[in-house]
């Protein structure tokens, strides 16, 4: 295995049942194709269990491959490039005639373990993985392990070819016995501590990451400085300060670099930090419980990175920008040097992540990405979501298209749910209720046939610039269909929710891909042009509405140019961040209509009747008018509108 150079102590404890499933497969003379799906909350040990699987299997002579979903573009072509490169690295060279031979011709004597961490970032490939990729693997000698924070689709267990090979592993916090065993393993009998008597389990809830951090703190300081009361939960006190105290002043600058770079090896730490990094320092970093090893280097645990990045942004914003600037320059330089597809994808993904975290304000009329990140998750749709998805679509249709065009969108939504659910991403609130959705589909012969059945006119616009009936393995173009969100969320505006979903799908803009979108909304066009899209006139005109002409917008990174785009995007982000706030945000034409009726004293119900929309839609427009004009009353909105000459005489 191409594991990092750092050698760290093995603290793996517990998970006897989960390890037994792997060892059972390793001991099975037949070694049937097996599929393990690991799910659980952040910090529960999914990545650690994958690493332990890799260690055990490697010691038994198994060829082990590690893929990170965060470094993979969501297309079969990109996945196959990454997998081929990983196989070439681990299996001792690239074989052009049969690059996937170790997987396709595996036997009980020549086994392969494929571990995919952060699988949730590959959900757009789920149907292809399920129906095309895994069924082609050897029926013996292969185990595929997927780790994801969100739950897995029931389609895996009911799949006609994979159902028998599938096993779900739901990781939970440690129980009391496992917590005690962890203490003994790490403490190594060096003596009792008051914390042990206070019950480590009660203080940490048995949460593995919290346990590890607690033991790190005890090992370094002999006591928990940040533990206010012996009866409170340490997990509730996980903070940047706790992590910084563990790192110490000497290593903290390097931890700050890891806050910027998702994964870094020793050389990359040197480049971005601007100072030397000894192997001893690198090994010390790798030894922290909130830092884990990957084949590409070391990386912060997601929860730790969230705390540390937020603190660095508040503590030293100038230094954060300098680190990002050095990181972008280094990554761009390396992107120009490397030809290896997997390495280029990893670099491009890191550049995209930095751009995501420092995006310019762009045009906020369609999507507002300036707000604090939304804490809800994007997930695949389920049957219970359909009524709310139809409601979201209804609201979107009201302000996006003409009434006679709505039927095809309802038809398309239902077709995608049944035959390509990975094309639909659902944004959920804390209670799991849908509050938004974004539909993006990878264009190939199956999805294009689906679009054609739905009489989706946008497909004709795409056909004018590409072959939409390629095989899934050849597909490299995504069609963005729509993004819709509730307008009555108590904490976020519709524009902010839409901005969050667009941010999540920004990974589609990576190297080797193209994104197409047919747009009529001028604010959407302005937003996409700010992202670097190029607009061209629509060919058929079938997507025109009564109030706007359609245009085809595209961003093409298939033949190079990604690095230049990313660097220009990054510089624009920095420039926008330094610009002073301007005039109030521009009102949409519909909002101006509502404002005009408000000035004439009409109620929401009366406005809804005159505009032939629902009262709820009018409420949303009023709320947006208040936000954009920075007022909290109708009379204040009218007064400010008069001052700004927004009302007709």
C-alpha cells in the first residue's frame, strides 16, 4: 500500500463484530464478491475502521485500494481514471491492455479490497455503481467497502445481483466495556487517574473521536484544562481551543495549513507554511487523534477542521487568506506539472474546495452564498419526499416558467425519481424534512432517453453541441435542470438555500467535465457568468418564456483550462471580499410589482388575487423586499422605495 511515511501508534480498539466480518471473508476459501456499507455519525470511526481493514488485509497479502469520494468527480469516466491510477500504483505498473485486470480477474488466491471513504460525495454515481460497475467485478476475490455519513439506499439490499453480497454496518458509539478497553490500551497501565473514577464513558458518551482527544489531552497535560465540571460531557466542549492546546504552539501553524488543505504530505506542508517541516514534526502531526492518515498524506478530521477553520477565520483572517493564496499557487503549479489523471483530480478537487470556501459574492438575486453555511444535509430522495418535492417544484414553476410549460417538469421529476434518483439531491432541515432540491443529470444514453420520454426541450439544446447518447463510461457532461427551495424557512432566505445547494454541486466544475444549463432568468445568468460560464443563444427557442429568451450557458473544462479558471476565480473572490458594500440589492420584476401594489395599500391576499399566485408566494416576495431594502415594515418599504425611485408615478 502507498501509505504515508509517518509511523504512528495503533490505537484501534473494539469493533470486534465488524472486524470479524472481514476476517470471515479472508478465511473463506471461496471469497465471494462482498459489499460492506459502513454508516454512522461524524467522529464515530468510519475512516478508522477502513484503515484497520486495509492494515489487516495488507498483512494477509491482499491488494488494497483506497479512494476518497471527496477527490473524485461524479462521473464514471473520472472514477475509472482514478481507480486505474490507484491500481497501477498498488499493483506495480499500468497495463494498457487490461488496466482493471486485478479486479476483473481476481481469485481467492489473488484478492482485492477496495475501500471508498466519503462515499456520500459519489452519490450521483450510485446507480452506475450498482448496475454497471460492481456487477462487472470478479464474483470471487473482491470486497468493496463503502463508508458514508448519510444512510445508504435500500436499493442496495434489494438489488437482484448484489443483494446477497451486501451487508450494512451501522457504527455506534462505544459501550462501557469498549470504552474501558480503550482506556487500558492507550493508558498501558501507567496508573489510575481521577477521570477514570469519574467514568470516562459518562463524560464522553463513548464517542470515539472524543475519547481519543480526551486521552491525548491527558497524555500531554496530565489533566483536562478545558473540563469545567466532572459531570459535564467532554463532547460538548470540543472546540478549536482544545485542539490548539493539543497541537501546541510549535505545531499549530502546520495545523492551520491542514485547515486549508484537505490533505497534505510533508512537502506540501513545507510549501504552504513557508517554513521547514521535519519528519519528526510530520510524525507528531500524524499521531494526533484528530488527524488521520490517507494514502495522499494526512488530513484533519472533518469535525476538527470545521472548528479550526472557523477559529482561524476569526483569529487571523489575513493569515488565512495568505495560506489559501500560497496553497492555490502551489496547487496550480503542480496541476501544470502532473499528467497522472488521479493526481490531477486530487489537485483540482483541492483547488475547488478552496474556491468554495472563499467564494465571491457574485449576484445575490438568484443565489446568495454570503451567509453562514447551512447545517442541513443533501441526500437522495425517498418516496416520502415526493409530495414536498412536488410542492417545491410548484413554487419554482410560479416564478421561472410559463404555466403551459409546467407539465414536462412534473413528468421529468417523477421519471428521474423512478429511474435516476441520483440526479436529484434533496436539502433537508434538522428534522429531515425537504426544504430544497437541485436536479443535475449526467448526460448519456440512459438519462437522455429518459429526458426524451419526458419531452424535455432542453435536451434538444444540448444535442446541438454534443452527442447526448454516449455510454455512461464516456459521459463527461452534466445538465443542470433546476434548483428550488422554500421561501418560508425561518432561518434562511430562498436565495441562501439555493446558494448552499449550488455550492455543494460546485464539484461538477472540476477538470475533465462540462456543465450545461438552459436559462431564462436574468439573475441566474448573471450568477453563472460570475462563475465563469459562457452564454450562447438557444438554437430551438422552445425553452423561451413569455417574459424572457432562453440561452445555453456552459462551462467546459474537458480540454484543459481548469487551472486558469480556478486561479481567476480565486482572485475574483479576493477582490470581491475587499470591495465595500454597495447599494441595496436589486429587486426582481415580480418584487417590484408586489411593491407597487403594497404602495397602493393592497393586502397580501389582494396582491395574490391580482397576480394569480398564492398568498404564500406573496409573503415570500414581501419578505425578500424587506431584506433587500433593509426594513421591517410595509410603510418603511414603501417610503424607502419612493426615496430610491422604485415606484411608478
